[in-house]
C-alpha cells in the first residue's frame, strides 16, 4: 500500500502566524482597481497571507497597510506598509510577495478606516518594479 506523498514546502522564508488588521489597494496597469480592508493570517519577510473584502487578481500590484503590534517609543502606533504582487487569491483569502516595505507612524487616536490615498505611491513603485524586472531580463 502506498503512503500519501509528503507535501513539498515551496516557501524559502518561515511564515509566522500573525493576525493584524490591514487596508489594501490593488493596481492593474496604471489604474487603482480595488481597495478595502482585511486581516493578515501569517507573515514572513518574503510574503503575507491575508483575508480581503474581495478576490484579488493574481499578478496585480498590491499595497498593504498593516497595523503593527509594537509602539514606537512606547507610545506611538506604527503601520507596516508593504508593496508586492498578488500570488494567488480565492474566496477572500489572498497571498502576496513582499518586494518593498517601510514602517510609518500613525495617529495616536482611534480613527475609522480612512479612504484610500490617491497620492500614486503604489503607481510609482509599480513603474519602478516593472523597469527593474525588464532591466534584469
């Protein structure tokens, strides 16, 4: 009798379970096509799994703004901003790469989810990413 084959781990980084609220924006071409809220499921330095309001298109550029559990100087809330590509998505669960990230401070008072920014930071990063990919090909 044959035993079931062992699952092959394709990830190069260890994923850590971490449930944090997030806001996301999705870019297709040069157009912002979706934004919404969700929660992270697990994270590593190479990728993030999360739930989203809707299914996201694989290959699309994504920006995640994730609440960070540690305060700066024991008093200032932080957010982790991640830029990446959607790897897969289905039934509200998605996964993306972590191509670039930065930490930002956020307001100290409770705020309702702000509408998506329209400052084109995601668009600028996506253009730079595409140029770099073309140059390395």
